[in-house]
């Protein structure tokens, strides 16, 4: 499925690269807090002490104009290799935290060392698939890198019962369409990009997995944390989101800044 999308992009003039996490050495986060300590202590280097292929993967992400993440669902969500990558793309890669550190360095007369390519929003698409219908956490788990990296989600596809996907011409055409759409979004300015995948309840990340508040009629998006209000109209569940709630999504600076303020980082 990755190759179908990439082939379409290649045939439409893009330079492509396929990276398989199984062939990389990505070690798990050890919770040493060095990347977080830098937020409190401007004299702290904050470099991750783990020696593996993560720095190489960082360079590949920086060099890319657009991204595609693809993962199977083994036990309801992404496999371990993918999860370890997500954990390593946490506070150390959070672009809002990076901006905070840059501003603090400037105010102290210190050099700004952040590669500003991190601040260029990249369009991203996601493909998930499961061997059965037990894949409820597919999208919230695969799209996690969007939060810290500030990616712009432009498309997503999920297939249950993945046996036979590659021989289904409708599915293959949908993937080719994704390849064409990613190219189109790369060529647009960030404010002009649009999402074309299936609509979820959340209007920001298009997720349909919600965490319910048992003490009220509120719910929270399981991916980007946007808070909505649940109601039932004509026997259908409806979730409404205010504009104030949307700007606190974890996918944008407002939500990440609020998160940092709660944790006393910013």
C-alpha cells in the first residue's frame, strides 16, 4: 500500500523514499527527562543520550516536503516499532517547545540552534489496516507524530479485514488518489491546504474516537484533545465543538502552549 501511494507520487514528478522502521534501530525512550530539563534550565544541552538511528530519521523528516505514515494493527493499535518512534518524537521534537526555547535564547543573548525547517508545516497522510475489525485505536495511535511535529493532516485511509486489499481496484484507486492529493497539498501554502479523507467527529484531526466525561455531556478527542459537547438528534450521536475549543487542539500552538503551561514548561 505504501508503494502504491509512492508510485503515484513518483509518476507525477515527486522524488520519493520508502523507510521501513523494521530495518532501523529505534530504541525505546528511557524517560531520562533530558529533553524536558532543557525547558527549565537554559544552560542544559538537552540532547537525547540514546545512540541509534533516530537522528538519521530526524534528518529524513526535515528533508521531506510531505510525509506518509503507514502501519498495520496487530493488537488494536500500531506495532511496537512504530510506538517507540512516537515516544521518541515527544517533548524533544515539540515545535511549540522549540519556539519557546528559541525566544528564551534570544532574550538571553544566546545563539538559537533550532533548525527552522522544523517550523515549516508539512502535509501528512496516514494509512492503517487490520486483520479484522479490532482496530479501533488505529488512527489515534498512527497519527500521534502530528502533535509534536505540527503536521497538517490532509488525508487518511483505514481498511479492516486487510486480506485482499491489494486486489481490490477501488481500494487501489483510493490509494493512488491519496498520492496525487499529497502532491497537490505540498504545492500549496499551509493556509490553503485541505483535508479530503473521511470525516470523523473531531473537526481538527478528523478522529472518531472520543473519551467521554461521565460527569457531564462533554467528550475529548482521543488524539488531539479537542473538547466537544455530545447530544443525540434523530437517534444519531452528534458532537459539537466551539471555535474556542478548536484553537486548543494539541495539533496547533494554542493547545501545545496550554499543555506546556499546565506542566509549568512555558
